[in-house]
């Protein structure tokens, strides 16, 4: 039996593993992927982070390269591999967790191969679990190429004709700009887009965020609640210029569809040939067979990752404590906090 089992070997699980390793803790990381960094490998080819290298490192190992430069997704994938190897983190790959139960004071973690036991369990599966695609997608013609943003790699996957990108977040914005260089592109969003430059006076916007306290704003603070209510801006001005030049056309929120038509909230419609659903993800904890951990929406009930079930923790959630909790630059602080709590209670 282990003292702690971590589910998930992406940045949250690795950061937790680092802190547990420093304290000579008996632990194991279970991950369903074949190798570290695989989640990043699968993301679209042109992905570049909007956080600079100086804000894209996990505890104990700096990301190499120009500190003010912006890393590619392949760079991050390789960094995570090196991270796991550098600290010799115990990871069991190709291990899909099918259920987690608690009997007496022990967690029983069932996988497709065997069962593990632990005193503590840390769920570090991240926010990107189940694709969120609107139900009306099933009503559309089979002739339309439909891809979720997690399936999109590059424009070569698309057929001839226009492209509708649904979702005005940062991924949707980056993808829309890219495909607009080859195809007539529309971006469907229900919110007013706000843009922030990646740099101001040769300093990253995140450097300025740090200086004015945005990165330190906690989830329950007035400042933190205000930021969450407003939502994330679009980092970078490429989409702003693409809209201004007519390369990307903004449409209203997509609410329905039939055959080749997508219908928007303002009752206009568009005949489409390709759709990229940049509509995000939903949590999926169907394997967590412990009552009282999730709310009515299926989201974890916690305080800084600590649940009301003794020994059960979450890590890597958006706004788990601060703005950067689900990002590389912030997850290490949350991991250290959980480690200290575990040490205190064991």
C-alpha cells in the first residue's frame, strides 16, 4: 500500500510528485497515456503558449530558453518528459483508472489491470477531460467536417470551403487566425471579445499581471471574483487584426443547426463546410465512487483542493486557489500546499 496515489501525470501530477519526492513520501502516479507529455503532443501543431518561459516552469526545474520568449507545445511536452526523468518520478503509464472507492481509511483504486491501495489520493486529471460539443451537432450533415479543438492539428484536415470556428476563447481564436490564412473563416461567439497584447514595453503581460497582483488574486477575493466573472481575454492581437482585415468574420452565438446550416442567436444562419468546436471541456469523474465529493453540476467541492473526505484531494483545477492554478506557473504552489497538509495530517 502506498501513502499517496496521484491520478494523472501531466503538469499537476508531476508537480505533486516533485514535492512528495522531496519529503521521501511513498507514492505512485497513475496515468492513462503511453508517455509523459502526450496530451501536449496531441494539441494543434501551431500552438504557442501565451505565458512566457519565465512563467511556464514547474518547481525545481526551469524551462530552458529565452525567459521572455513564448514556448511551443512541443517544447512543453519535451520539458515535462525531462522533468519526470530528472526527479525519477514513479509513473505507471497505460493505466486507466476505472473506479475509486474508500473502505474504512483506505482508498481502493481499480484500473484495467489491477487494484492499488493508498492512504491518500490526489486527483490531478486536469480540466480537459470530456469534450463539450452542443447536441445540435448531431443534426448537421455528415458531409460537414466536424472537429473538436482537441482533435484539430492543422488546416490539412479540412475540406474545401469555409470554416466555422465555434467558441471565442484563446484556442478558438488561435485556430481561427490560422485557418483564415487558407479559407474563408467565421468565428461564432456569444461574448464580446476583449484583447490584451502579449507584451507591453518588452515585458510579458504576465510580468505586469504579477506586478499589479493579478496572479496573486485568490478565487474568493473581490479581485479574483471580478476576474472570473469577466472571463479570460484573448491574449495576443492577431485575431483583432484578422477581424479588422476581414480575414475572420464574427458571427453570433451558435444555437442550432440542420443539414448544412448553422443557426445563430440573432436568427441568421450560415451554410458551412467545416466546423471546429472550440467549445471547451466538461469534468468527468464518473469513476469516482465516493459520495459527497461532487456538487450537482459534477464539479469537485473543495477548499484549495482539500475535500471533506479525509485523504482525498484535487490538483490542477481552474482557479483552485489563484488565477494560475491550472497553469504551469501556478500549479506548483498548490501542490506544495497539499503536501504540507498531507504531512500535517499523516
